C-alpha cells in the first residue's frame, strides 16, 4: 500500500485553491483569571446508567 504524501508546496497550493472567505477573527470578551477559575467545572464521576 502506497501513501500519497504531498510536499509542503503542494499542500499550500491545494490550500489556496479552497477559496475560503477571509473573515476577521472573532473578538473574545476579556475575562479575568479569577472569574475563569471560579466558573471552571470538571466531571469527577460518570453516571454509568446513561
């Protein structure tokens, strides 16, 4: 089985052909670290019933 490997140049040329519309980056709201730390959540146990 032969893998089809593109060179960097081929990859970049192919990416240019996609014609993805250029959009401005979305502006993210500034959130201070303390707020982020307080609102952080993690799952410690999973319910095996579902």
